[in-house]
C-alpha cells in the first residue's frame, strides 16, 4: 500500500508519545510550534521542491524525514539536548520499527541531523537539502505576531510569501 511505512511511523507508540510531549512543552509558546501541522507543511513543501528540482528522492522518505525532524524538540526544552540530535536518536528506533531499509534510515537520520545548518548538502544527501529548505520555507514569519521577539536572524525570516 502507498506510504505504508509512513503510516506505521505515525502510529508508533514512541512517535505518538513524542508528539504529545512536544504539544505539552509548547502549550504556552508564542513562537512556531513543532507538531503535526508543521511536520505536514514541511513534508508537502519538501515534496514540491523535490519535483521542482527533479530530485530522485522518494515521497515516502521525504514524509518520513519531515514527520520526524523535530520529534525530539521536547527534549531540548527538558534538558538542553539540541533537538536535531534528540530527534535523530528517537527517529532511529521509530524508522527501524516502521520497516525502512538501512539505507533509507541512514539518509533520513543524516537529513534530520543536518536540518538546522545550511551546507553543501545536495551532493551528499539531497534529502538534507530539501528538509532544510522546506523547514525554513514553512514558517510564515510575515504573518507572525511574535516575529519581533523571535530569535531567528532577519536573513532567515520569511518577510514575504515565498513560492
């Protein structure tokens, strides 16, 4: 069936637990949140970018990376662990249990670990480039009421609608 592994990933008890922990940790947060809405925005934007750039990256891997890239955000609030590291650690267990091949797991984990830093990612891992770009593009800074207080640099912020 289509996207079966992504469905499995979404239903995994650890994934559901982390979603809940992110939600709880961000209840009073005025800035961007890290839940399903963000994950699905990133997935769809990354998929559009991959089509625009004619990258040979499967839809299933794009969605897996997007759904997992911030799943450990709660841990950053809890003990200061950088969330790309926390997310990759949690994602490793979830990906393996969801039936992704070792090669796919490695590509997704690498993309998650790199999703906060812009680098020359395309050559090594086009998924990392897609995830980084989609993550940034997903944020509607131009319409955000907390943008003045946000610690994102002005260069990173989307001041206009991006297409």
